[in-house]
């Protein structure tokens, strides 16, 4: 029994079959790395820890897509693909450069059926929104916005360089053009509590977000968080803690929002802690078992709240 709605199921229904993702590196940077808002990036970010090896910025986007299509098709007999602009901030450039990169990705193979563009909520000027509107009218488009948490104080601690209000404004702008928004949320950020996870879910509900990716905060090498961990300033979540928090998040998440991811991984050569992050299937199985044990479905606690309101009115 499926207790939450997955983005994969939505894509399968929309395109009539499984759709495979190809990650590409467009050669971007980030305002918290280029000196605009900072130099070292977010405290947890080592871009190499979540970029697939075939997404190399020494290759053109068109070459990366062609290689990715060939690789996945060979091993998975895949037929349809979406291209995911993943590393760094993929709207952080002049519009004409963005237009070329996006169209190169779309035109690299006839079986590319859409784009997923990862970016920050503070990197969407009006001319970029216009371009995204143009792309959205041509193909299936999802803009992935890094929120991480609805707690502004935590955003300061992790040196994100944007606010919750920036996320809300960016989402309104994209929704006004009919563009789907997928939010990124991290469980285990320093300063956050279970109430922050609930508040983050409620914010996504209020904004009528299309989808969400949920990640555990993991410590990877060559980051500021790595230094904090080694100095005893940050203690990662235990396995059971993460499972419980994710289940609480799901219980408070609107059933209209698709879930694209429930955990995250880092290559063993980069991962410092927690080591349970290495076993994706153990995490997914733990979440499934806890949902079943507590008889929780996506949005269960919202529905219970609504029922109580009706009963008392």
C-alpha cells in the first residue's frame, strides 16, 4: 500500500512509461561562492559529493546529455529522459547563456521530454522568469528551489544567503507563470527541531508546491560542516531520529504534493557521517515500516486536524 505520492508515479502516468533523469553540469557558480554573498558556500556543500561522474563541466551540455542517454539506455533500456541541471545555481548567468544551455539540453536527443532546473530563490530575476516561461510553454519544466528549512535563523546558521521570504516570493513568481516548483528540504540542520519540520511542511502546503525532495544532512569532506563535526560542534542525526522526523514531515504534508526523494547519498570517498546514509534502501525501508506501524499516510495529521475542526464547529 502506497502511503505517499511519488514524483516517479506522476511522471510515469504523464508520459506513459518510466522517465529517467540525466544530470548535467552547466558550468555555473553560486552567489555564496563567488563573493556576492559569501566565498565558501553553504556549510554542508561539496558539489562533487552529489554530482554523477558523467556530468563533467569539461564537456558541453549537449555532450553530457548524449553520453547520459547512451549510458542509461544501454543499462536500463530507457526510452524517455528529463535533463536535470544539478550542480550549483543553474539560473545564475545572463539570459542568453541560459537560453543556449537549456535549448542545447532539450535538442541533444529527441527523447528528452523535459527539464529540471536546480536553483536558489534569490537568483530568479524577471528576465530569467520570462525565459523559464518560454521554456515551460515548449516542454515539461520543473524548477527546483532550495528552501532547506522554513526557519530563517537556521538559514543564517548554515550560511544559505537567502531567506524564507525569498523562497515565498520566487514561488509566487513561478506559479504566476504556471511553472511547477519542487522544493528541497533538509532534515537535521543545526538549530532545527521537529516543529521546524512541521512548519516547513505547512509552508509548502500553503504555497501549493508541486513536489518536494527530502534529504538528511550528511557531513562530507572539505566542508565547513566537516570541521564542525570534527570539533564536536555538530552531532548528526541517528538513523531512528531521521526516520521519525521524515514520517512526521510526511504526516503534515499535503497529499497534493509529490515526493521526489526521501533520503540522500554521498559517495563513500566523501561521506564522513552519518554512515547510515550509505544504505539508501535501509532508510526507505525504515520509513515505510514506521508509516505502516503508525498507520500514517501523507497528510494524515492535516486530515485529523480538519476533522476535529469540523466536529467542533
